[in-house]
C-alpha cells in the first residue's frame, strides 16, 4: 500500500512526492491555492443553519460503529477516503462506517483572503494571535449535528470516534471535549488545542475520561511541535486527562511523536491510528 502523504496547505491525500506536490508547497509560499488542486469542492458557502454535506464510506459487515473524520484546510472529505478505504479492508474494522464531512467555503485571511474549504478563518499560520472563535463554534455545532444523526440512527456515542487532520483535528478536540456526549474517543493528527484561555471552562464533565489519540510530526513546519507539546500539556494538566501507560492504549492520552515527519501523515502513524481505533471500537457479534 503506498504511503499517504498530506499536503501542507490542503491536507489532501497523496501517494507520492510529485510535481503537483512541489507546486502545492510553492502555493503555500505564495499563499495561493490553485483551484485545479481542489477537486470535489462543495458549492455552498458558510451558513449557520446549513447541514454539512459529507461522504459516506459504508461498513463492509454489520454496521455497529462509526468514525467521523474531519479534513484539513483546503481539502474535502474525499481527501481522506483512501485512508477510510484502507482501514475498512481490515476485518477488525469491517463493522465501522466512515463519515467524511466537507467543510463550507470561506475566506481565509492567512491565505490572502482567498476562498477555500475551511472550518474557520485562520488569521496567521503562526497560530499565536486571536482565533476565529465564532467560526470554530459554528463549525462545532455543524459537526455535532453529524454525531446527533448517528445517535438518532441507533449508534450509541460510545461507538463513535471523532477525529481529524490539522484544522480538522482542532475541530475534533473542540467538538468532542465540549460536547454533551461522551464518545469512544478523539483522534488528533497534526492539530492543536483551540481557544485555550476559555477551554477549561468550556470542557464537558466527561472530558477528563475521554480517550485521545494524538499524532504529530517532530519537524512539522506549519503546526509546530511546540503547539503540539503545549496542547498535550493542557490536556493532562488542565483537563486532567491521564497519559496512556502503554503505547497505543485507548485510555487517556496516547501521545505519539513521529521523528522526521512534517505536516503530513505517514504509514507508521496510520498503522498506530488503526490499531487505536480497533481498541476504541471493537467488533461486536452480528447478533448483538
């Protein structure tokens, strides 16, 4: 299976370093994202009342659990379909349905005000100035609606994992740790904790007992390792989430740093994530 790489700006799944990948990095430098690198874009704009559009990757056996995975800036749910397809070929995850939402289109100040798929505005890629709190909370409500729809369909919260990459990982932390339902876990890839001055007051009573998988590259040039470290320390020291005692344990914070990895994913991280999801959402007999 080819390694799936993530573009710095878009978080789109790629299988190799190609000319398109080089151009994408140049686009980051120029703060531009050509439309030809953004296929499948939803044609709607941000609206507080609009439900999210999404891609569904069905379970290959009886559906008893769901992963909702949230893409990064400039991407769509299609960008993570190859990963969902790969994971569901494992018999241990055949019972899992994947929901891959598409973010609304909005102007992003850090990208010269260009309109692109984004869960919230980003004022600077330094992530060290004011945050788009309204946009974040608005998207959190929309993602929560997906969780509610799954629960209404008969999937209990304890059988739902919420996760994401980069901006999507940040939304997963905000939605999962402040929501009314205790989920099976939260998966964070190359993300950061948002709204830190207010987050402790916003956190749900069950936040301290929520399993969290955290994966991050040691040389991430965009969401720098220090943001990851500071976020993880906040989870453990301020929210009281204990560190997992063994690698990959689906209890507490499973903290995984990948040497030499940038703002991307690699096969080792995906393997670790898959093993963690298997523990968070174990299979159930078809008769259950």
